[in-house]
């Protein structure tokens, strides 16, 4: 059902003079009382003397009412109605009601148009409309041209009248031939007699046709009477399978009730299952988000610990330089072993550069070597840090926690003492 059909139905009912106001929202839900009232009013409008049962309280009464209405409209108005749609009494019933209202509305509209045309003709009796006389003007122009041509031809023929007059007088003065006149009369008489004979034959054939048609009509009447008697006997006799049919119909009704209940339960369980799946999906997504946040947090903490450890190492490796005698002592002292970043990340022992006895030249050379080695170690360390970060992103969170709890293993620094030598 479309909104346009519902609007057209309400407008047609209002134009036909239905006493009750019909709203568009009346058919949003089944309303059998309103549909029955409209059907009764339409049938009374179509046939005022028609008797239709108006009791629609029970289900059987409603079915009987719908069947009676459909049968009446099919026999009287030749309108086929869908009884199922009428029984639904919702938007689909409007389509069936629209079939009846459209017939009545068109009839009323035709009558109004005819009356309007009569009134318009009365009003236009004393009016001269040049637009409606254009065809008459065309025909008058054509007739005028024909009159001109006919007048010219008549003038030419009248010019030949002098010659034709002599020929005509000569033909009239000539005596008639009796033989030719008798021959023409006999031929005309013969033709008339033949036509009379044909008419008599047709009359005789008409009589035989009438007798044959009377015999056929009598035969059809006898067949009609026999069929009526047979119909009466069939209507009076109850079919043998009727009891079984009613029993099967009751079983079908019970089965349908069971089916509706099971279908409702199935729909409820499917809805519950969908809700359960949705909650599980939400929990899984929440757990995944928490895990991702935890990994990010652990990665940040690990980076902070690495930065703090590097800062501690840099602070340990910075040695203050004093003026005077301390510089001599430090020059004579062997160089301090400095742990590298590779040793911190790998957890292996420290690498030492230098000798136990020191010249100042050798010490300076060793310090330059240490600086160069430190730069190389820092570059290699940055590459290993990037690799370690990539490996950490693939590791399990539990392993990350364990790795973080252990932390980087720093090699033990050798204690400085003057008594080592």
C-alpha cells in the first residue's frame, strides 16, 4: 500500500459523501470494524435493496461477511476482490476497497460532467465562437471553389446546346421500334420474376430455420432442467470426505499454533545468541586494546630505563681534571676500563684498552683509541637498539614484563685503588 492510494481512497470517500471522517492513520493497524462499515456503506450505495449480514463479532461471521461481499461484487459489478486482503483489514484492504470506490466515483464524475455539458450548451446558445467554426469555414471555402468550377463547366455545356438541340429533335422525331421495346420489357419481367422466386425461397428457408431453432431451444431447456435437478441433488448430499476435511483443518490449526510458538522461541533465542556474540566481541576488543596499551607502556618504560642507564654510564665515565700534581698522578695511573654499550645490552664482560704502566704518549694514544672505539660502539649500539625495539614489538607481553623486571645487566666496574701496584 502506498500513501497515494490511501490518500485517493480518503478523497473518494469524502467526495461520495461518507458520513465518517477517514484518516490516513486508520489503516496503519488492522481495523476490521471500520472496513466492514465501509463495505456495507458502499454496497448500500451501489444497490440500496441489497441485504448483507452485518454481524462481525466472531471469526466465522467475519468470514461469511467477506464471502458475501465478494460474491455480490463479482456477480453485480463484475469486480474481483481479494478476500484475504479484505480480512487483513489493513493497508492491503485499501487496495480492494479502492476498486469499488473508483467505480462509484467515476460514475458520479461522469454524471456531473454530463450535467455540466448540458449547462454549458445552454449558456453558449447565444454566443458565437469563431474558433469552433474554423472547420465550417474550410468547408465553405471548398464549396465555393466547387461552385466556380461547376459554373464554368455548365457555361461550356450551354454553349454546345445549339448543336445538341438539333440532334435531340431528330431522335424524338424518329419512330420507335416495337420489337426492341418488347424485348426490353420481356427482359425486365424475367428479372422481376427471378427476384420473386429468390424471395420465396428465402421465406421458405426462414421457416425451416425457425423450426430448427425452436428444436434447439427446447433441447437446451431440457438440458438446463436436468442440470438444475442434478445441482439440487449435489447440494443436498454431503460429500464423503467432508468429515475428514474438517478434522484435517482442525489439526492444521493446532499445528499452526505450535509452529507460531516455536518460531517465536527460535527468534528470541537467535536474538539472545546475537547479543551474546556482540558482548563477547566487545570484551575481546577491550582486552586487545588493554594489551596494546600495556605493550606501549612497557615499551616506553624500557626506553626510559635504557636512557637512564646510558646517562649513568656517561656520568661514571666523565673524570674531573685538576691542575698541578693531580694531573701527574692521573697520567701515571693506568687508564680506567670503560664499559661499552654493547657490553651493557648483551650482558657480557667489559672491554679494556690500555696498559698497566703508562707513558703519557701511550696514554694519550690509548685515550684516542678509546674515543674512537666509543664512537664505533655508540653507532653499533644505536643499530642494536633499533633491532631490539623491533624484536620487543614481536615478543609476548609476559616475556616483556620479565625482561623489564630483570633490566639491563651492567658489568661490575673495577675499583680504583693506588695499592693495585
